[in-house]
C-alpha cells in the first residue's frame, strides 16, 4: 500500500498474516532480517513505514513470498522476488506479453505509415534520454511500439519493408536498454536477438552495426567481454572505410562502437586498447560537430562520460576525478548519461576512500535520475556499501541515501 508520500510500503496486516503462517514470532522474524522485535511490531501495526525494496525483498525471502505484491497488497505493482538480486520493474509484465505475443493475432498490432512509426520510435528514444524516470516512461510505450513495428514490417514491401525493419530494430534496442537488469535473462536475450534479426532484415550496414552494439551490450553484461570486443570491433572495422563519405548516422554509429570497445577493454584491464578506442571515438565526435546519435547519444559529451567510466573501470580513480573536473555535465544531452557520469564519479571517490565525495556524487546521480541508479546493480551495491561502511556524522546521510535509492514509488 502507498504511504503518505505516495511510495509503496509493506501492509502491516499482510506482514502479520504471513509471519504467523510461517510460524514465526516477531522476535524470530526480526532476527532473520536483522531488525528488532519492536521494529516488526511497529511495522505490523502501521507505525513504521517499510518502503525500501531491499527490505521488502529480505522479508519476502524469509516469508516465502514470490512477489512484492504479497507484502504490499497492490497487485498492479508486481515485482518478482529474485534471489539473484535483479530488481524487476513493474512494466516488465507488459513488455513480456508484447515480446511473446501470438504471431497471427490481428489484435497484437496495427500497421502504420513507416515514417510515422520511425518518428514514434525516435520520440521514444528522446523520452528515454530526457526524463528522470526513463524506465517508467518508456515502459508505457514499448509494448505498443513492438506490436506496431511487427505489424508494419509484415504489411510492407520492398524499400518500405526495410525501413520498417530499421524502426523495429531501434525499438528492440530501446527495449534492451529498458530490460537491462530488470527482466529474466531469457527474455533479455530474446529482445537482443530480435534486434539483430530486424537489423538483418533491414539489409542496412549501419543498422547491422547498431545491432552489433546491442548484442555487444548483452555479451558484456553477462561477462563475455572477449566476444563483446570481437563483435563491436568487427562492426567498427566494417564501417571505418566509409567514414569520409558516409552519413553522420554512420559516423556516430562507428563512434558508439569505439566507446563500447573502450569500456569493454577497460573492464579487461587492457588500458592501452581502452584509450586507443577512446581516442578514435574522440576524433570521430569532433568531425560530427553538433550531430548526436538519436539513441546511443554519441557526441562530444558522451565521449567525456566514457572517459570517466574508463578510468573507473581501470581502477585509476585519480584520473577519473581529474577527467570529471574537465567535464561539463550540462553539455551531455541525456539525463540518463549524466546520471551515469555522477555514478562513475561516486565509484571513483569510493575507490579513493573519499566517503564524502562518494556520497555527494551518488546523491547527484540519484537526483539526476533515480531510475538510472536504482535499477543498476552497481548503483545499489555502492549505496549499500556506503551505508555499511560509513561512520560518524555521515552515517545517517549514507543510510538515508541507500533508503532513497531502494525505495519503490507507487
């Protein structure tokens, strides 16, 4: 149930029923979730608001729940309890239904004018990059875009069919960004594969290179960094001979692949390769002028963000902080990317054992975009680590920030 601040909370009556059903005393339940008997008593009576997802997950595990809604009583806010630490977003239910929609059901989507469909996809990407709660806003439109995209591809022919396939590939690219860390691996990889198949159907080298960026994201997030490097490296090599004569879209896609390779190499501690790829991306960004890729946001600002990310991945926090000092956050045309910049800065400060700086940048990341921190495992982990290790006058600040980051809005 929502509390007076509009945030989802544990229903005290449901908590008591679930506890008694498991045969646990208040003292026993409190011990299992690292809280006191009095804490449980107040939670059951509604005198204490339990609003952080971390605590809801912990209670759910102990009480044998499979979904947060069993604790909150709000069925429309379904958040599966996942032992792997994945934080599901409520919009995942509708996305899952759209991805697995019947192939021959006419109600699953209506064909649109290809130009209008492409415009809607670009507008949805703009929403992703400009609003603070990008996952929630995107979840509202993704199912309809997927249905319309498939219907339009089926209804089109020739060049229009290929254009529709490009729009569908970009739709699934957006779905992948939404789905990262929020859906089960099986659904995530279906989305990635759909993006690749749509790009292949488009018969467009730039669209296919974009698909390599998408697949590379999936490979990297699952720890297959060598395969990710090979995927994006081959795509970049394919586009490189066309940089002089190609479109801004081609050059920006190439630059996006370079940054992808740079971060991936940094994760492998391949410092030379990481900065070589970054330098190539930087040169490409300078050639583009004011053009920014509509969904990767490749441009000078994005290059600056990745410089901080690379330094953080290489565990050279001093370099990350120095790079940040030369970066203008307002020059980054993406709320989500600005939040990532501050999150990487917080990680660098934490590596330097600068607790105050880490808390400051983590708060900036959260205030810039709560969902860009809340649904990223490293963001939640950093918040938890700071809450656990911070002592003295900053301890309360660290705990409050951790609670804010893991709170779920109703």
